[in-house]
C-alpha cells in the first residue's frame, strides 16, 4: 500500500474557490468539501500519497497565511476502501515519480512534508533534567579524557 495521507484544512468563504483550484491541481478527484459553520467556513479534505502533501500544504499555507483561524492537519491513512481508489493513487504516484535530477529542478520531492518532519523531530527533542545530567556527565568524561590524553575516553564521552 502506498504511504497515504489525509490533508484537512478549513477556509473562509472568500477563499473557497481558490482552495478548490489548488485541490484540482494537487489532488484531482480525491478531495471533499464540507460546510462547517454559520460564518461560511468550509472544511476541505484530500486523500493523497505522502510524497505529494508538501506542494499542497505549501500552496494552502501561501493562500491562507494571513488568516488567524487557518489550520491544516496531515494525518496518516491506515486503510482505503474501495481498493480501486488505492490502486488509482498508486498508479498516479508511480507515473509521476521524479528522478533525482527532476527533484533538483524544483519538481515534487520524493519525501514526506516539512510539517511532518518538524513534528516528528519536535517529539524527540526535549531539554529536561535527564538530558542536562547526561550532557554534564559526558562533559566530565570528555574532560578526563582530555586531561589524560586518551582518545578512547573522549570517544566514549561522545557516545
């Protein structure tokens, strides 16, 4: 199964047509719109391969960056039914796979989006007491290694 994502975002009434155009360009035939509130905001959802999320999320962010109520969510998809939808997405993804030279020329990169990378990295980065204690102990071990002139101790401190 292709690595799929569901992209969900809301737009005010004056941006709905522009959002539709973006979705037609980036996820034709696999997006839905739902009217969500009395103020005319609509929620758009698009099903797409993970490698195609970044161009859409960048375009939506450019469209709505001045809107304080703008939220875009990217969620992994575990299953898709009916099977023909998944097959169509995989076929499209296979036919559009750029090689390294195309990706360098500004076309769609073959990776997950920056937003997903930031979120994943952010989960693993935290400065707490255990991190500070580990860094202090490593610095102490490295100082001992420098004092003794022993490269093995310095390497051990780095590990």
